[in-house]
C-alpha cells in the first residue's frame, strides 16, 4: 500500500501549530500565577505591565479588565468546605498604581467564605499623599456607586455579595471603572497587586484521644514537671499530694489492680505548682487511651468554710468548679474534653488552667478574709495548706 508523505513545509506548519496549542494549554493563567491557594504572608506582583504612552480610558480598561477579572474571581470564589477551604480562611486583594513617587492610589477587597466581600477604595485618610487625587468630583463619583466612608482606615467602603462567576465579573468591572474613570489610571504605571490567602487556623497533628505519656510530654512543652502517681501508705493531713488516695484508702479488694490502673491514668505535677491529672472517659483499652481528663489542685484545708461559702465562690469562678476531697479540703477542678485537640491547644489550656487556679485561690482568700478579718494568717497568701490552726470548728458537710 502506498503511503503519501506530507511535504516538509506542511508538516512543520502542522507541528508548530500543535506546539503552540500545547504551550497555550499548559501556560498558567493569571489567577494561577498571582493567586495561589495558600500564601505565606502577602505576595506582591505586577498584574498589568506599564505602557510607553498614555492610554485612553477604553484602552486602559481593555488592557486591565481580563487580568482583574481573573484575580477577583480567584479571590472571591471559595468552592467546597474541606476541599477548597477551611473554617477561619480569608483572602485579601489590593490593586494599586503610583502616579508619582510616594503617591499610591488603590482599591482592595477582603473576603471570607459565605460572607459579603468588603470592598474599599482609598480616600486619602490613610494615605495623605493621595488626597490631591481624591477631591470633590472623585468623592461624589464613589458615593454615586454606593461607597461610604467607614472602617478603621476611613476608606470608601461597600459590600458585595459574590456567589458565582457572574458576580465576580461584575465586581471586577466596577473595580476597573474606579481605577480608570475615578482615579485616572492610564497604563503609564504598572498595575500592581498584593494578595494574601491565609487562615486563622494552623495546621497541626490532631489527637482524638491521649495516652498518659502523651500528656506527660505535652506538660513538658508547657514548662510543667510531672511524675507518675506513687501512692503513700499513710496520708499526711494537709498535704496536697494526698490526692489521689493512698493505698490504705483503696479498700481490701483487688488493691494491686486498682493501683496499676491509677498509675496508668494519674499524673502528679510538681512544678510550677502542685496538682493532679486524672485521665477519664477511656476510649481504647490498648494502649489505654482517654477522651477526657480532670485537673485537680487542693487550695485550702476547708476549716471554717461553710457549704454556703462553697456555693458562693462556685458562682463567682468563671471556669472550673470548687469541690471537696475525701479529707474535706477545698480543691479546684477543671475538666477537659480531649477529642480533636492539638499540642498547641493543650499547652494553651495549661496556661489557662494556671490563671484559673490563681483566680480560684484568690477567691478562697477573699472568703476567708470576709469570714475572719482579724485573723493574721488570712492576709498571708504564702501559707501552705495545713499551716492554719487546726482547732477551728469544721463547718463543711462531708
């Protein structure tokens, strides 16, 4: 069978046409170049290059509109939760040009998923060098478009509801009109852009439960020193380290098994202050994994504090609660849920726990001063539990 060969010139023409189409298909779009899905801070770039001559209004608009449409659509269209964005994500876009050195005219927008787009046009309040370009005619033109002074920068502000590509094109058209018709952009300077796509959430490994060694390591990151639970045979009255119970308080039945369970689920923290951590809500037996924990710190021996006092201070504490331990002492308790947490969250909770515990201790001191204003020890915040006289009548019910 005869094979007809294409002439060399025709073959080269077909190949070059194919290569051009292939190159065009693989060439990144303006949105891909200027608006990545995530940025590390603010990225600056030239959106539209400058021209050698001053353009007419129509020429300036025609030169800028397609690029502005692309970046506005990329900034305002969010896509699907979990795939394209997460809770806390935000983007902002600034389009600017500099008529002269030190003189900047700009429009900017801020967008979050499901919210109206906040659009601002500079008024000169934040940039005094631009005021000579934004006089009465320009202000009147912006107000005619629905812009009003507002926000921290006292710019001209307006809100847009962008839900589809048509809305993004309409917004881009208005932005270009402001640049060209109101601010006087004519192409002699490059149209610059600033873009940021970040979020208020940080990406960290997420725990859906903790083993006790996880807690010990996170405590170390928080600057706290923890030791394993070691029960004492004889409790020492007034000592904060008596919680959890000593071995003689566990009863005669299956003491070794109970002790082993306590050692797997309890930590004692010595620094920066003494408290106990009790793991709770076991979610997996091997290794023992928990979905909750309780933080317990003994604050007072309870002598002279009534049930009414305990109820009153519980109403005052903003977080956590006061309770009594088996010896009648007043302890402060904070319970935490450990599902979907990060190391950063745990460390911040330990910092908050220290603040709440100090507030709780101050409430106890105030209550004691109110009950016994003449007692010398009531004004001494450095007294340890058990240092107060033991002859007072205990009024707290057990």
